């Protein structure tokens, strides 16, 4: 066995390293400003009520494809870590189900087809989010430079919608699929690379169904606000991976509703 073959036998390590590199590159792109014309750090404020922050003069003038790319890279950075358990479990199962289980690297390509399918689901969300941004910003509802809500009504509406959705049966059903990667693979397994692509897209659809309104909170705190991006990333990980994640998710719904009410009062 050559050294290269020996390395390929550590398929899960290779896939995990690739996922880590993908997430790191996505976070670097966000930190660098994601094509928005200024660094993410300059667009970051730690505040519960961003609509009360003073507006900066000027307005971003970027093309729709750049906005879609910005959203998609953010979703890659924020959502890929939560999908890693499914991808790594898939790589292990795919290796043992291959026609020659001893063949080095047999599961690496199918595992990445799964990742592509998963991220394509988030690309569709990113197109929708970019469209919403293009509607909200010209209407004067989003800050021209900081990309956060300018009105208490918009902030409260998004917070309320996210809070109610956190308590909804649809949210809980989608979250259940995200929290049980082994059961998901047993229920939806398809062979081959195209099967992996479709499997990833299906899982991505459940993940979008689970988290789309949480991601919409970026319209409240700032689309490129690093504090809000990091907080949402951590929350999604806890909700999907922690033993009490489902319970924490429901409690967060009540907290968001209280936050929505406070936004209208202060």
C-alpha cells in the first residue's frame, strides 16, 4: 500500500478537513466584507435594538449576484458545521456500502456530492433573501450602509415571526430531521453520487425549513453584523447538536416574542 492510498483510507479525516477549510474560507470572505465595499467589522454593532442606531451617510451599490453570493457564503459559514455529523456519517456508511469496501477513498467523492446538494438548498434560500433585501432597502426599511432594520415595526415583525415559528409544529418536524442524522440516512438513503446529491438537497431542504426565519433575523441586526452572525451560528449548532437543543429552541421562541414586544416599547 502506497502512502497516498494509506492517506485516502482516512476518508472521514479528509472530508472533515475539507469541511473545515470550506467554513474557514467562507468566514474569511465574510470578514473581508463579502463584496459589500467595506469590512464586516465596520458594519458590526453589539446592540439589541439596531433600529435605534444612527444611520451612516451613503448607500451600498452592489449588484444582485454579489448580494446572492454574500448570502450564500454566509449560509455556508453558518450552516455547514451543523451538517458535518451527517456528512461524516455518510462517508463512513458509503465506504462500507461501496462495491469494494477496501478501496481507498471510495466515499470521498460521494460525500462531497452530498455537501453540494445541501448547499444548493441554501443557494435557493440565498436568492430569496437577496430578493427580500432588494425590496426592503429601496423602501427605506433597511439602513443603506449598515443593512439593518431602520424601523421598530420591521424589527418587531421579524422577531415575532421567528418566535412564533420556533414554537410551531413545522419547525419541530424539520428540526427533528436535522437532529437525527443516522435516522435520516436510514430513511432516505440513495446509492451513487447522484443519490448523494439528492440526499444532500433533501437534508438541506429540511435545514432551510428549520432555520430560514432565524436567518431572517439578520435583517433586524444587520446582514453583515458579525456579532449577530456569530450568535446565530452558535445557536443553530446548539439547537441541532446539544442534547437539550429542541427544548432550547422552544424557549428561544418565547424569548424572541418578548424581545419583539420590547422593541415596540423602548
